[in-house]
C-alpha cells in the first residue's frame, strides 16, 4: 500500500491569510499551475546584487523589536 502525506506548500515564502485562503480554494491542478508559475517567475527574475548576509541583516533590522529573527 502506498502511503501519502499532505504538506502545505504555497507559491509564497510567507503567505498572508488572504493568500492562503485563495490558494486553498483552488483545484489541485490550479494549485500545481500556481506553484509552477511562481517557480518560473523565480528563474526569470534577475540575480540580486545583495549577499545573503545583507538580506538577513536587513530582515533582522526590520524584525527588531518583534523578536521574530534571532541574530
């Protein structure tokens, strides 16, 4: 017997409640299409001139006070 599991996957890194509701209401095929479109958009986007460290520093600065990202 094949065991299947369900994993929440969204075409956004941090979907809003509205995005989750919209996506969850889609048919399975429409969900696959939306994820494929997001992946393709990522491949087509330009390379960032910022390093990962710079991006993390910026995210930590924005989240300071909220305690969401540890240094």
